[in-house]
């Protein structure tokens, strides 16, 4: 990642004053670059972010076109963004004072614009004072402390300036009697997809429902789903939902069709972007719980290998689980 430009604006809703900077941040101090990079990397790994593309009549899309054609500069672009956010949030029920960080960076041959609303908070620190020959320490309050690099940023947008693909997250606000997300609804004016986490959850639920409807052990369906997610993540960050159905129900066209119908009913797009870390984390292990209260957690790929674990359907309708090739048992 190479951070190219950045600027910080103050949106103070407590005092009702916005302070727009007329100068970009100075990168001679490496800590400034590190702060920006670490927040962007946390956003990249956020499984709750959603994706979208600009609507045809999006005002910001038009402004970005002017920026890329050098008709306006980076500072003008950032102030345009700041004014919209300030005016709209001021009308909402969430008046959280924030600093607006707008930055441009390059990564993997792509050019990005990042818009981060950094909610400020109150914090205390020490202050060394002197009166005459006496030195003493005081406790003082700061009202505008920015989020630490280890803290999550809740409201942001990352715009790929090559293909205008958008990742975003925002807090729900109440404006003019309606629920509203200021960043996607008003600033970006973009389509609103589902997050990686929501997508994985919905696809897993569909797999379970189809398996139960057609008499397949739902645990088998979940295991196959997890295996597919890991294998797909190794190749691409994009996922074709219907491919999961074809993979986990490969021996039944009827079940594949049922899976595809359920995907269509949820209006999932034909192609969705899945966070790679989430796919690996989700597919890494599987946990099952019996109606007798026993819980078992194991690597997902073991479930499809009878050398390690086997599900046995007993004649009386009960189920047995056999664990195999165990060298020793460790109590935890």
C-alpha cells in the first residue's frame, strides 16, 4: 500500500462548527502514514462491510469524474465530501463529533479513495504545570481523541477509482422521520449489497434447509459448504452463490435447483465479494451439538473423511458419531 494524499477535517456537532483544512497532512512523520495504513488494513479485513456501485445519478460519482480529469483538486474533493456529511449528520439523531479523514492510496495496481468518519471521544491525560519554582502535575480532559489503530471504524467508504466498486459501512441514523444511512444513501448514492458475513450466513442456512427438505444430513451440507468456501478463497475473493449449490449437492439436480431458487428469493447477486479471511476462518472448523448436550468441534475437512469421523444412522432412528484414529485424549 502507498498512501499518496490525505487530509483531516473536523466535524464538531457539539459546538456546531466544522473546520475544513486547507492543507493536506504531512507525511514526513511516519506515524501519520502508519495510522492511516493500519486503519485501512482493518477495514480490508472487516467481514461486516457491504459492497455497492454508484447509481447513475450519483452526485459524488460526477465529482469524482471531475477530480480524475484534474478539474478539481484533492482538497476541493474532500471539502465537498465533508460538507455533505456535516449537513446531513447535523439533521440526524446521532450527533457524534467526528474527524473526517479522506485519503488516496494505491494498492495492487489500483487507485483508491478512502473516506473515514473517525468518531472522537473524551479521554484524560496528565499535564505538567509550574507555578513559580513549584512543578506539579494536573489531570486534564481532552474532548477530541481519535480512535486508536486497534479500534474499529464504524462509518467509512473505500472507492476503487479504477472500476468504482465500493466497500462501505455506516451507522443507522434517523433523518426527517426516516431511517437512513448517510454514507451509502446520501453521500455515495450507491446500491446496497450484503456483507461477507451476511452472505456466508445466508448460504449456510439455505444449504441446511435444502438438506433437511430432501433428507440429507444437514451437518454434511454445512461441512461441504465450509470446504467449498476455503477452496474458493484460495482462488478468488469473488463467489458465485449457485456454485455452492452445485458443489454441495453434486449428486442431486433437484437439490441444486432448490438451492438456486432459495438464492433467487433472497435477491443475492450472481457474483458476490467474500472477505478471504472470513471464508478461511468460517471454513476452518465445524462445531456440532447433540440433543443430549454433547458438543464436538473438529476441522471441517475431517467430516468428509471416514478415517477421522463418521456419522452412523442407526436402525432405531438415532445417530451415532464415531471418532477414529485418536492417539490420545487431552482434557481442557
